[in-house]
């Protein structure tokens, strides 16, 4: 099965990026073959609707699940409606998190776990967030 | 004739000046309309207690997807500059409060799967307060775009009246929308460092619009003379100075007008209108 | 790291003077001016700019007249009346031009132009700065006149401030917010830990305060209120204090030291140690307690 993981760098040894919309890399990995591609997040410099853009990007990769630290309501909405499982609260090394996922140790979220920077689908959605956002 | 009242800094007395002027004009048998364009925080109604005769919702057209026709081609998402539509291999998600209503998605959809529905963002109200015709707009809480409401207000202004436009503060889009086609602009400031800094920005803005304007210094005795020196240097017309009068402040705090409570100010506002009238005719 | 946002709804209630006073009182905070339309905090803080960047609020369309065939498609499609139609001096041709101020940046005209004669490019419409002040770092900005998207600039400034705070180990960010309830205010408060509303005892200010309180409720942000110039109308001040929905964190008096300090380019705390300074200190203590 194919999943997406937000990552600080492009290898499986790197740490999970706790943010979704503004993460550094998306690692798209086939958990059976462990083949993966790392995509540099193209929305990093955008200032509005990054969660939506990022969600659209990874949904286009036909993944079944997203594993990340925090996911806001707009992105959650897009992923959820596309039938993609969202797993939040992940941290640590990417390879370890994939192992945990394969062993069924990660639980999917039924709701976004961080407040909307603009509320759900609110106008102009710009990066707010609670602390851990980077430039 | 449309007279817009603006200021870079908030709280300099835009609403006070606009209402006193409107009141003096209306009691001189001039047909007068007061328009509260500060749709984020309209305050004029507090002083005028108008009877609202007509109200109208203001909406932005946002896309509605017909999933029986949609092929998930992604064109609508591609054209949207505001990231208000996401298209994934399974579905389309519309974020209506991020939509600016440009119609790009509606026009670009190759299979006509998009129609447009109204997303209400606020309201305009039209009524009367004594002899003054009253209009105001109100942005709904949590909505981000006020210019469409101001545009709708301006479409409903009676053409023969002297219209006093009470603008929002600042120099950005809603302000431009409010003041852009007026015949004269009164820029209000106060003689403080903040006041002068914000006045400079307003002057820059009004000069770009190429509309005649004058400076009104409110609470003229509270600070220093930097604002006077600035106006002299830039050859700006100071059309009125109103001293810091605790009686005005107290009247204001109760929602009362200075010209009703303190008659000595009536002539000031009559003269102000004469000056503006003359400037517009020149 | 926590973000405290000071807003007012109505302008002129003393918000910026109070933020400046907080700057004097805070031990280690990053200061942010999010009132990008009418930024005034720098007047008191006298920043020394250390880093400067241009800001693009979005794209703007412009028609290349040489390639335009005057078909009128753009005029027909633009919903913002931002295409100006005129006749060439010889009367032979209709000219279409983009009104920069009216342009919303949607790009519809450029997309559909059959001659591809419309450019649609990022426009520079402001700049932002990281500066040093006598109270620590200040992140501030200046939006060009008549420019759009101050909300985007506000978000950018806040993001930069969080980075500065993270790099310097600051625990607190104090934000001078924007007036109103629209786009820039929403961008100022979204995701913040605490909002302080500075109001005054006038019917207008109360009306505006009630609207911003609804907004902070909408976004679920804990909110407290300071009544500035509380003695201007004690009756109305009492009414505000009696309102069970409003948490009062302090009251400051109607006093000329606010203006006098401003003229000296000082905070009220620096300028005087009178009663107002004491009121501000106690307000600050209460705010710190609320933020936790």
C-alpha cells in the first residue's frame, strides 16, 4: 500500500516534519516494496491555501494514508473526502514510523488535530498555526 | 456631489466629522445621504438611530460542482489563484470562503459541470434618520472580503443628493473602493506623531487618485506642530481645525453629535461645506 | 513560544501605545507590527533595520498593447470592472487597459485572452523588515499605497517573527494587530494563544469590541479586555465591567501622557512613573497571568 509521510529531508533516515502544508518533503512510499520517492514541497513559499495545495498534490499520488504531525481542517477535508486515511501525532525517524504503521501501531484521526489558521475553509487561509511553522 | 471622509489612522474622528457635516447639511434643507462604508465596524447608526426601510444581502458567486458531469480534469483548480478548489483523483472540494467569485472555474470547465451559487458575506441597509438618508453595509463575522459590500452600497447611492461617505481607516483596498469616485476627500488627522505618519500615507493615496482633497486637523491642540509644518511644506489645504473639547468627547461617548449638543460648531461645518463646494466647482 | 495579539476593532483607542508600553515591560519578547496599513509602532521603537525583504501580495494583469486585437474578451469576463475601455486618439481602435487598483489578481483575463496578450505576473507591493530596537527585535512591514492583500503580509510578518523568536529563544511574541474584523485582523489573530482587546467607554468602541469578541470566539481564542480612557465615561465603563461575557484585565485613565510620551518617541513607561504607568504595569501582570 502507498502512503505519504511528511519529512524534514529526502531520505528514510530523516525526521518526520510535524507540519503538513508547509513540510519540507513528502515521502511517497510503497510499504510492501519499500520503494519511495521524495518530493520537495512546492508550496513552501506560497502564503495562502498551502494545506489545500499540499493535500491535492499528495492525493494525486494515489496514496491510501498520510502520516504527519499536525493536519489542519482544510487539508483534512480534502484528504478525508478523497478516502485517504489521515494519521497525525507521528514523530521520530521516518523509517521507524513506517514500521509502526505496518505493525498497525498508528491510529487514524477522525478530525483535524490543529485549529484552522482560518477556521475550516475560511477566507484567505494563510499560515497561522501554533508555533512550529518555519519560513 | 460625493464627499468622502478618510484617514490613515483609526479613531481620528471620521464618523464624528461625517455625521456632523451630514446633520448640518440636512438641516439647511440640502438633500443629504450619509453612507457608512466602514463595513467591518460601522458606527454611524449608533448616532443616527435610523429606521431601516430596505435591506439586501450581498453575496459572492461561488462554484457548485455537478458530480454527474465532472470528469475530475483539474482545470478549475488550475485556474483558481486563491486555492479555493482542490481536485483529487476521487473528488472536488470547494472552499467557498476562500473564493473571490472571479468566475474562472465556471468559464474554464470543459464539461459545464460548474454552476454558481451565492455565498452571502454581508448586508446593506437603507433607511432614514430625520432628514438624513442613511445607508450602511455590514460584513458578516468571519468573512474576509469587504470591497463587494462597499461596491453594492455605492450602486445604491441616490444621484442627486450630497453624499457623505464615511470611509474605513487605512490606505488599502476597502478604502480605495470607498473613496475612489468621490468629488472631494476630507483627510482627517490629529497633531501627533502617529497622526502625521498616517496622514502622509493617506496623502500619497489620494494623490494617486487625483481627487481634490483637504486636511481637517481634529483635536488640534493635543500634540505638536509637526502636522502644520508638514501641510505647509506639501502645500496642503487645511480646511478646518477642531480643538480637543472634552464636551465633544463626552457627547460622542453617549452616541450624540457635537452640533446638536454644542451649537457653536454649526458654523464651522457650514463653512467647511462652503469651502468644499467651492473647491469642487473650481 | 506564545503569541499575544493586541487589537481594538475601532481605531484610536490607544492600542499601539499600550503595545509599546508592553515592549518596555516584557523581559524577552519579539515585537510585531501587524497593523501594516497604518504601522505606527516603529515611531516609538525607532528600529534599526537589520533585514529587509520585498513582498508580493499576488499577481496583477497587464495588457501588451502591441499584441492586443481589441476583441473585448477580457472586458466581458472581468468581474471587478478592472478593464478600462477607451478609444484611441485617431478614433479607429478600442483600447483596453487594466486598472491596477481595481485588479483582483484572479488571472481570468490572461487565461482566456485568445491572443495571449495579457501578462500575469507577481507584483511587488510592500516590504517587510526585521529590526533591532532598545527592547529587542521588531518585525514590521510597509504595504504600498492602495495595495491589496494586507492579510497575506500579516501572515508573512507573523511567520518571520516566529522564526526570529525560535532562533533567539524568545518565549513571547507581542503583536500589534490591525483594526476592523476583516482579512488582516483574521490573519493577525488566527492560531494565537491570547487576544487583548483595547477598548474605550464610547458606544462606538463597545459596538466594535463586541464584533471583535465574536470574531475571537469564532476562532476560539481566549480574550481579555482593557478599558482605556475608562474615566471618560464612567457609566459606560461600569456597563462594560458588568458584562459577564467580558474579562477585564485592566483599566487605564484618560491622560495626556499618552500623547506626550508619543511626541518624545517614548513609551508611557519610559516617559513617566505616574499613575497611568502603574495601571499599565498591573494590566501587563494580568495579561501574563492569563497567557500562563
